[in-house]
C-alpha cells in the first residue's frame, strides 16, 4: 500500500513520529569535518602570504580542543628591511637594521655548482628597500666573502653627516676578518633600482676583486671621490644609470668646481653602457684593459673648464673600445694608446680627442666614422700633447671618415691636387694631417693636356709637403694621396 493510499489517520501519525525523531541527538562514530580546524587552516594559508622575510615559520597552533596547524612553508628569500627596524623616512640611522637584514640573508649559503669554486650561492636572496629612504652612518659591507647570487634593490641610501669621507655607501670588498678560499671576493652581486646620495661624504659604490657584478638603473650623486670604483676582478657591468657630483642639467655656475670621478675602472673586461654622467671632473677613468664603453653621454664638466669625458690612463696597453657615445663639451684623453677604437660617436661643442705622449707610443688606434660639431674657432678634432716628448713609435693609426662642422678636420690619410703649367708641383697637407712630418706612403698621378710626354717623379716628401717634378714644362694636374 503506497503512502498516498494510507488512511488519513495513519499518515498523520507517521508525520508526528518523524518530527519527534528530528529532536533526538545522534552519536555517530566516524570521520566528519572538523569545522574549526578547517577555518583555522584557511586563515593560516592566508597569513602565509604576508610573511615579510625568510627563515620565519609560524609555530603550530595549539589551542585546547583543536588539532595542531600544519607548518607554514618558508616564504621566498626576500628580506624587507623595515621588518628589521629600518626607518624608511630617513629620519633616524638605519645602519644596524640594514646590516642585520644582510647578515640574515648571508646565513644560508651553499655550494649548488652554479658559481665559481669557493663561492657559495645565496640562492638569489634579496634585500628589499621597499621604496624607502634610509640614512646610514657607515658603509654597507657584505659580512662574508666567498658568496654570490645576491641582490640589493628598490630604495634610497643616504650618507649621514658623520659618514666617513673615504667610505662608499655600498662597499663590495672583503671584510678583513673573512677567510676566503675563492679567487674572487663575490660573484653575481646585483645592485638595482637604487638612488645613492653620498652627501659629499666619499663615494657611491665600491667593487673590489669581484666577478660578474651588475649595477643596473642606479642614480648616484653628491660623491667626492668616485661615484663607482671597480678595482681588479672581472666583468662588472654598469648600465642604465645616472651619475653626478652635483645635481645639474648643464650650465651649472659651479661647474668649474666639479672635482670627482664618476666611474673609475681599475680592472679588466668591464662594460659601461647607456649611462649619463652629468657632473664630475672626469666622467670615466680607465686604467684596466679590454673595457668597452657604449652609449654613454658625458657632459660632466666642459673641457674648457678642465674636465674630461673619458680619460684612458693605461699607457702602452689601452685595449679599449668607445662606441656610439655622446661627448657633450667634453672630450677623450688617451695616454700612449695601444689598441684603441673610437667610432660612431658625436662630439659637440668643440669636444676633441687628445693623444698624450708618455713614452711616445701610438699603435693600433682607430678614430673613424664619428661626427664633430664646433663653434668655428678652429679647434682640431684630434690633437697631440707632446709636452713629455714627441711620439716616435707610430704604427697602424687610422683617423679617417669623420665628418666635421665648425672644427678643423685632422686625419692620417689625405687627398689633394694641384694644377698648373710648369715642371714642378707641390701639394701641402699640413692643414689636414695629424703629425707634422710623418708621411709614410704617397701615391700620385699626373695628367697633362699638352703635346709633350714628360718623364716625372716624386722628388720630395717633408714637412707634410709632397713635390712632383717633370723633365718638361707642361700644363698638368697632379693628384696625390698620402697616409701617416
């Protein structure tokens, strides 16, 4: 008999019984969801995303009546300096807090096979400055040598009034107490997205005997020694950065007082690319081998005020390439250059290239395919400083294919012609040739329109003058090409 065929009285009784059953408590054995535990698990997962720095794991929760929470996985190794008490407003000294964060990041180095032998990897640990400004009273130094794969980024460091005058805001040199078996102090250290204010108390960044260091998108100002110093080591790359002793965009009334060096390369195989140097006595000082400079804009201190865009102070072993750069009222000085290449660059405001004699050597030098623009004062695009003695060992020097406006063209190769009716023709190359008396090769041709058929010869090459003579008097045009 179906439910709907029951008598009304039976159906009413059935409904009453079921209603009473709903009020009776049931004790069921088995696994049912622990609702408070599940809620706390969700809360702990949410909290994990707010952990500020590494090496912090929340302890298991132990409340009466609840199951313990599972441990929270360690967060990525990003150390936020405010978690260590650093003052992001710059009002108080943050040196100790920043040092603590760096020391914490250095605790877990290991040999993962990626870095040089003897250098432990920090796994890409980052010191995050969180977009704040931090005042420091002593250089920030890494606590142990023989470490790598580490980054400091994302904020501003400012020297305090009692910061040591010979210090650097970030000092990548080995601590005196650190024992290091590696050939280099550090490898693959990255300094990125930083503003460094030396407060006219020393320098910005010092990199000593380190390998594959990257200084990227940094603004370094108010230095009195060096904005960036690179000494020994190998392959420091400086790019997309701005350096200036004083804050100016050119034409500063105190420009004559600029005294510091923006970038000092005292090591090998480094690169400076896409960098602006807006105030310093010397934009880039190079005393190491095989460096490349590309896309650099130097208007640091006008040559007329004693400034230099790039100074190559490595006589006899230069090995430097300067390409696609902009020398804005500043020039290039090279002492006894050997294997120097300058090309694709723009020299504005009577800026020029100067070769300075130390031991009288120029060898393997190219100054080609550049643009020079001046004020019409007769400034030569390439000049010689022979105050310490004449250049006597000159070989493989090519100065050619430069275009010039408002300056005097100088080159090591020249072409000229002269015409007249006679038996002697002289072509003077003093206006163009760089050296006053150093013609090594001459090619000429003589074209006559007369009836005679003269014999002719090169009779004299001295003082940048070439003399051609014939045995007959004829109307002729003489074409001459020379090189030094």
